[in-house]
């Protein structure tokens, strides 16, 4: 089987969608699938193109048996609504041009990762001309996220955006997404249930485990063995709402043994650092993104993990960082309302993490006090068992491969059902 992936993000990006795309494609290639990735040069989460790549030229390379075709795009230094739209449009055009170079040797299946839906028109046109099967894999409902974060208003423009999103989404042969809440959202947008595939993000549960020791990295970062470490690791951007972490750090000024460690990169790093300096927070440490090889150590040094999001993003986006926290058996605080996917997982799997109201610094401080008063010396067995049962990388990828093989070899009318036995959040009907 020949497969083409189209996505903004790919390895060597260390976080989010790029990391998952790279792992997925290399795993597929190792299983004998001919994989081509049509992607942008690495730029996320720094919003700056890696110096080994170009933002204006095409480039082809081979990474772990995958043919990776890099396409130019506009990457704004500071992200605004207009600049984000230009960013997405530039990649939609350049990647579309690259895709059409495959017209005489077309793949059996194209997997387009959302974001960005801007790539959908040319992807669907190519598929129509070449009789290629199509899968839209939704990591983020980007239209919902734009509305939720206040980047688009209501009115005629909003109505048009929603209609276009629905029309494009329903044109794909299959629609896969990462959570059951997102599956229900896809149904509300008009996608028939028989077209939908549950394809969650995963963790390498053998590599990321509670058995790792983080003492060496803790010492390397200048932290004392007696410090209680509250860790946020991942993208530091607008949709996270990380100001409340600084508010919580301020509340713990009188507890010098508690240290807040912010690991990551993104469009909001400079502002967050400046705010921490203004607040004179000596208990906050900023560190860069860590290589994947050191991620288990980083997770192990934390006593408490933070998964922070603004309310508007809490159900449009399922945070990928959570999978590794669970695999490591971490004690986590997650900002999400009870009706969201994250809230329902917490309700069904009591003790998996602490769920609090988004954008509420007081609630975060209270949750931290409660966890710090508990026994954090043992790993969270509920979280670890959840990861082993539902987030194992090999199980998830093997199931997705079988779905792709069915799609590539039978007519688009064939149905792919959702396995209700795997339901994590009580969405059974």
C-alpha cells in the first residue's frame, strides 16, 4: 500500500502533531507501507523555521524510511488572526503543488491532518482525478478552536466558515479523530457514523514508564532533592492560558520548597518570562524543550504535572502531552469543564487526575495544596493502567493500519464501525 500524509507538522518537531505524525509514518514504513509525507519545514512551537531548513524552497529528505517532502510556507514572527490565515493558505498552496507532482504515481490513500482544513480543496481535487481514497484526521477542530479563542466573531463570516467546514469534511471517504467527544462533534457537523474512525493519540508505554528516575536531570537543573516540582511541559502559546500558573506560583512564595518548572517553547514564552520577572517569582524556572530521549527523565522529576488550557480550547483540542503523563504514572492537574472529554474521563476513572475549572487561579492553587498534602512518592497507578489499556502505541497504530488497508482495497461504501468496547468516556448510545 502507498500512503501520502499531508500536514503542517512533522519530525523533528518535538511536541504535538509533528511528533505524532513522525512516529506514525515511521511505524507504517517499518511495516512495509510506502509512505510519503508532504509537510512544512519544522517551525513549531517556536514559530520560527529550523535553521537547517528553508521557508521558501522545497526540499526532499528521507527520515526513518519515509520520503519527506518539505513545502515552503509563511511563518509569522508574531501570530495574529490575519497572519495565521496567510500562514495556513501559503502551506495549502505549496503543498497542493507538491501533491500534484504525484498525479501519475498516485498513492492508494491520502491522510490529511487537520489543521489545516485549508489543504482540503486541493487534496480532494487530486483524489477525484486519481481515484485515491481520502482520510481527514482531525487533531484539532481548527474552526471551533478559532471561535473558542475569540479569533473569529459571529455573523455571516462565521456562518460561512461553518458551512464550508461541514461541506469539506463530509467529502472525505473517512474521518478519523482522537477522542469520543470529537467523534460526536464530527457527527454534529454531518459526518455519517460509518465514515468515522477512532484514532487516538498514544504513548510509548515501554519507553515512558514509572520506572524512570529523574534525579540526575533534577540536579542538572539546579533543583534540590527536597524540592517539590510542579511541571508544565509543552507548547507555551495563547491557547494554554498559562498566566494562572504564575498566579499559583505567587501564592506559593512562602513555600520555597515548591518550584514551578515551565519547559517548552512557543509564541508566548517571552511575555510569560517578562511577567514572571515583574512578579518577582524566584520559584519559577524556564527550560527549553527537551529531546525525546530525555522526556521520561523530565516526567519523572515532577511531583505534579499541569495540563493547562483556556476554556474555549478545552474540548476542541485534546492535549497530546497528557498521554505521556499518564504513561509515566504522573499526578496531574487538568483544566477542563466536567462536560468535556477530559472531564468525563476523570469521572469514569476516579483518581486518574484532578480536574479543575479552566482559567481559575484560585482553583489551581487549591488543587496544588491538596495534592502536595498527599503522598506523591508513589506513581499514580490509575493513570498508568489507563495508559497501558488505552494508549499503547503499537495497539493503536496496528488498528489504524487495518482501517487503511480496508479503505485502500474496498469501495468507499464499505463501513468502518466504532468499537464501543474501547469507549473511555461513557459516550455509548
